[in-house]
């Protein structure tokens, strides 16, 4: 939490980083008073903790990670046939398990990563780069 000058008034602000359209973005949320800011901060923390808890229970296979990273590398949404090579039937089955796990959804131009899918890929890439 920090204090920001907004419209000539100093207000408490919540600063947080998140991923939007494959880019890390820093957002600043200001509210009229510190009490409302605390409620907003707790809500964001609860949402984040729930998402992380879900991710900890998911242990992706190598094939699932390949598909998730391929979609991520294509900008977060892609026609799977364009980014994954191999057996189409097998890829389709893996994609179905990713949909059921809430990691992939159908987008306008193909499979799209959900928030959880993006978090899985980000965690995986961080571990590879560490």
C-alpha cells in the first residue's frame, strides 16, 4: 500500500502486478478511504491464494506443458494445429483435459489460456529460467 496524489488529494493506493495480454502490467487502484482499500486488498489476496491453491494441486505432464507453453508463446491464444506437431487425436485429448482443469478455454481463434493456465506457464518458465 502507498499514498498517491490523485486530483489534488492524497489517497491510499494499492499497487499490484499482473499479466494482461501476455504482458506484465503494474496497476494502481485508489479508493476514497483506507478501509475500502483494505477490503480490496484482502479480496485480491483471497483470489490470488485460491488460484495458487488450485495450481499446486495440478501436476502437468510433459505433453500438457508443451501445449500450454505453445499457446502462451503464440500470444495466449492459438489454433493448436498451427503450434503443436504430432498426433492430432492425442493432442485433442490432452487439450480436453486442460479444458476440464480450467487451464484452457475456447477463444476466437483457437485455444486460449485462462488465468490459471497463464499462471501455470509463468511458474514453469520461472523454474526453467532460475
